[in-house]
């Protein structure tokens, strides 16, 4: 693999993170996450290293869902007649659908949509699978690619025409209330997922005009990016019986009556990787939490004096760490130590171990954490020490990211203050809850309404549009 846009061997120096857009695009290439030079706009290729990050990240969501969900996979192609059944849903996606109109040179009798999301693929099957109350609740998920004809400015991992890593869960329940409880479970699982990535977030109930097409309501998770804009990184939708009516999905209740199911769906995409990179990275490159780093420890031999002895000790250390379950790599390339340090810092490796003749004499290794801490560690207690450091790294990453998030959220009491705050952060705005005031807010502030914060309460204040006293607030921000 090459490390730069120019395909030269020497990596380019990263732009400063203050120039977030340039920094982000250059880091994706230099750290070998994704390559956006594929000749179709809005479609990227995962480098093997980036795909390893993706695999580790998605193993967490699988672990969290597999407790009570079953993983499955549905076809990519959806017949037009099934796709067009749900009017609200179609209206939400009508300008984003790719259509397959021929097979070879022969026109198709029925056009096929490339899934923009899978409700219209999955729910005809739910009609066949669900017969009685004994079949409920039904909880499934899949991790697939989806396609949306994105007409705005595309951005790798953030705004794509092929979403390569769309995790969508779909659940069916006997009652509306049980489905509402499932939405809360989904948000809990997503919250744990992002805590494991050391990423703080905001949870809000989307305004009615911005909910998922066909949903009763939508709850979303947003992350504040380095430039102060927000990135939606997870959603959970209560679908009520909207799709159940359309696809005639009923079950026989215990009293023998046929009833419509209530449904939810919730999704996460590779935007979670974009957030991971953006929240933690710095001017040297990636900064990865221990749990998802493809390489958790890199060993760099300092080849002075008895080089064979140094290499022998390094190989022994590598074996010891592997046996302890640590993802470790020994860098025996011909590069100078400084170039090796640069390369592994760029890839976000949490811990680097330097081993030279003096270290061997003293019975220690020199440990350098990605966040800058450096110290000598006795070789005998190295494994236990590294696992301790892993926890400290996680806590330090979350604390730093939490301080950044909190510094970018501010309560305001006027439209002028909201406008100023959303230039580089999130405004917490008093809002009476009316749709009319909400639209005026978005127009006057020139920012998006994320919706009402969940799981928090506020003192009463005057709605900044109509002046009505309210205990409600809404987040407002500029969004990706």
C-alpha cells in the first residue's frame, strides 16, 4: 500500500486538524482507511487496514445485538411493486433510488430498486413469517450495503452513494407500547456502542417534519465533529402499524382476534467510523481506542550493538503478548526508528514498545502511549501493565472527547444567540414545540433543528419565536 496521494514512498505531512475537511480527507488516505479515488462519485474502497478497523467496530454492535436479535441477510434488489406500496416511505426516498431496468440486453418486466433501506424488502417476508402471538417479538438485523443517489456534496464515510456498512435492525411486536420499549432498548445499545468507542453524543427526538418516512417518531444520536457541525450516527424509529397496514402483517392474538403488529427499525452506518476518526484523531493521525485498534501494540527494535539479541528479545515479547490475546506487530522493516514511530502514530496504534540494548540490560522496555505518555516498564510485568494502560487510555480518550462536546453545547435565549452559537457548535434553544415556530427557527437561525433532548429536563423559559413559556428545548446545529 502507498501512503500518499502522489503514490510516493514518503508520506505527506497531515494538514492541521483545525483545517478539518482537508485533514480528514488526507488522513483517510495516509492512514489507509478508505480510498475515494474509485471512478464512481460517492463510492469508496476500504483499504485492508481500514476494513480491519471496521471489522473490530462492527464486532461490538454484533455483540450487543446478538443477545436477543438474530442476524440475517435480505436481497439487494426490491421489486418496484413492493417498493411503491408505502406512500410516505416512497416520498422520503423517491429522489434517491437507483433503478435496475434491464437484465443483460432484455428490459425487465418489473423494475428493481437497489435498496436505499430495507423496509420494503423485509416486510413482505414478515407477513409470511408472523402468524400468531407466539411469533412475537421478532428481532432481526443485517449489515449490508445500501444505495442512495446522493446529489449533495459527497464525503467519504459521511455522505455516500454506496453505504457499504449499513446495520439495520427490524423488530415486530404485539403492541405499540412494546415497540416503544424496544426503541428505548435500541438507544441503550447504541449508547453502549459509542461509549465503547469513547465517543460522547447527543440524543434527541427528531421534529415531526424530520422523522423517518412512515415512522410515528424518530430518536437520533448525533456526534459533534471537530468543526462544530453535527453528524447523525444512529437512529431508532417507532413505525407504529404504518407498514403493517401496507403489507397486511397481522398476528392471531390469544383471544383469537387478528391484530396488526407494531414495528421498529434502527440503523447505524460507517458514519460511526467517520466519528471515531474525527473525534479522536490529531495532527499526527489516527488515535484509536484499544478495543478496536487492528494493532494494539507495535514493537520497534532499536538495532544497536548486538542486533540479533535485540531481535530475539523482541520476538519473544511478541509471542508473549500474542499468547495474552493482544494484537501485536513487530516492525522489522528497514526504516529508521523515527519513520516507524511516524507510521504507527499515523495508524493510531495505542501503545508502542521500544526495545534496545540498554533496555535489555535493565530488564525493561520503553513504552510510548499514543497520547504522549512515555515510561520504562519492567519486562516481567509487561502484560498486566499493558491491560491496565488499555483502561487508562479508554478513560482518557472519553474524558477529552467529553470536554470537547460539552464546550460546544451552549444554552441560548434568543435567535441572534442561536445563530452565533451554531457557527461552530450546538445551540440549546427554548422552543414551544409547535411546528410553525420550529420552521421559523430553522429559517431565522439558518441551522437544522435536531429536536428535543432526551432524558434531561429544563427550567421554564420563553420560546425564542413566539414567547410562550415552555419547559422544552431543542438542539440546533449545522449538520453533515
